């Protein structure tokens, strides 16, 4: 059985995500820890946009190490520190995720582990 995406017309869909994703029992699952905008030398990018870009690139590197890609993502939880970042977060995410979209949640939080962090993204992938 393949991964199935559920978006019934009876439930409003307000963005580029799926309302539900069904993973078959024989699928291999990969759970990523929350990723942030650090480069390979451990330096935090200075702006929200650069942190978003690095976050998604870091996610891609972890997926690649597991023999997966962005198309294998079935669940995304994004955390941002200001509601003004919603549109730029969605723009950055759109560079990496294509249809069919994973199930997703975006949460505005008062802060992350480092006061300089503006975004953190958790991902679950399946293959």
C-alpha cells in the first residue's frame, strides 16, 4: 500500500498541506529532531529568511543520509517566534515541499532554545 493523503472536501483546507497522511504498516519511518538555522560550523544565521533556508537545507541533508528526500516528508511541525514570520515561513517551505503536501502545523511561540533562533522545524518522513 502506498502513502495516502486525505483532504476531504467537507473540511476546509487553507494552505499547502494535507489534512491527513496515512502511512502503510510496512513503511520505514524517520523522525527528525527539531532543526534550526545553524550552518555546518554551528553558526546561527542572522535573519529569519536565512535561518529558514538553512533549516530546510539541514532537513534535506538528514533525509538524504537516510536515503530519503523532501517528497518523503509526511508530517511537519513548524515553530516561529513572531506571527510576522508566517508568510516568509510559508514562502521558504514552498521552495522545498511540493504536492502532495505533508500534514502540517505551524505554531507561534514566545521563544526557542536560543534567543537568536526565529524558527525550528520538526519532520517525520516515511518510505
